[in-house]
């Protein structure tokens, strides 16, 4: 089956499951907006996660690469 057809056939089921989940969350007294993942992390929070990760979780090369992304962003925003 082509992928688009499968997506078209299953999308109503996915919406139904999402709606049921939202209603169950509300019935339990929670808010879907109260999730800690509902907001974006600040640059400082991301830097703290990178700095606190172990070598097994994130090799030093990747830590340096992620840190350089912030430096590139700071350089571009400083030019504007």
C-alpha cells in the first residue's frame, strides 16, 4: 500500500485516540498544558544538560558541536 493511503486511512484513528487521551487526562484532573515538555528549554537549561551529561551519554565531540551551535547563533544575532 502506498504510504499516503495508509496515512489517510489511519489519520481518523489517530485523531480519535488523541481526543480520548485528552479527555482521560482532563477526567483525571490534569491539564495537558501542564506537561514539563509543553514549554521550550532556555539556552542556559540546554547548556546545563550538555555540561551535566556523562561521556557515555554524550561524547565530548558532540558536546563541543552543540556548544558551537550557540556560538554561531550569537554571532549571527550580533550582526543583525
